C-alpha cells in the first residue's frame, strides 16, 4: 500500500512539474515575441525619425537660400545707404549662429538616437542574460565572501556549501561557516518560494534557457542608463 501510495504521489508530482514546465515554455515564448515586436517597433521609429529629420533639414536649407537671396537683393538696392546696426551685415554667419542653438526637439532626437545606438543587437541573448543574472544574484547572496563563482550554479549550491566550508588541504570542516551559508540559502529560498520560485523546477529550467540562448557578449557599463534599464 505504501508503495502504491508513493507511486501515485510521484505521478501527481511529475504531472504538476510537467504542467509548470509547459507554462514556463509559454511564458518564454511570450517574452521572445515581446522582444521581437519591440525590435520591429524600434526599427520603424528609427526610420520615421530619420525621414522626418531629412525633410526638416531640407526645408531649413531651402528657407536659408531664399532668405539670403532676398537679403542680398535688398542690400544691393540700398547700397547707397549706410548699414543699420540692428541689421545682420553677414547673413551667413548670423544664420549659422542661430542654427547652432539646440532646440528641445533636436535634443530629444539626439537623445533618442543615443538610446537606439545602445539597443541590444540580439534580443534572445537578453533572455539568457536575465536567467543568468537571476542565478548569479542568488549565488552572490548565499556566498557573500566568495570573490569568484566559476562552476557555481543554483543546482549544485548545496554541494558548493559543503565544498567552500571544508579546508582543501586539511579537510577540516568549518561548521559555523557551513551553518551560516545553509541558513542564508534556506532563508532566501523561503522568500523566493513566496514569489512562486520552485527549487525543483526553476534552476534546471534557468540553466536550459542560458544554454539555449546564451548571454550578452558585451554588458552595459556600471550605473549606465542601459544597465539601470535592465535592472528594472
């Protein structure tokens, strides 16, 4: 009876994990679709902005030519009279000085162009980067005194707790340090569980996402607008 009951419980647990895995795959597909739509929208906005900028510059240049010709004509007609100090003697320099003043619209366009230049070239890698950063932040919290986390994953976190709390030469175990790491790990997992994080499901799924999509080849500079945007 115990064996049958255990088998039924295991089947139910497997069924639940299968449903959770299907839900995560759907969420991943939605995230990827969202990135694709954003990428297409940004491309469209960039093209529209460039066309508007080109049209505006053409209009300004034509207006400058007309005004300058008119000014030269009037100047020729009134050449017998002295120049008034309130009139621009050199229209070309006057026009350039006026055009050097940045308008709010120009500043907005420049800012938008800078943001567009910082756009992620491969959105799929950003999905992998988010999964990677989730793992790294869990590990960084548990192993706060560890400077390097190469080979550490959330999947092998318990083994790593044993490893780092054991002296590699003498084999002596630092029981206090091991207890501290274990308590920190248990505390964090309890908080994440309240947010829906499953220690059985999410660590292997996170590793799957990282291996499938990779991570960013070049990360944003610390405290940059792009990095702050990633952390929102």
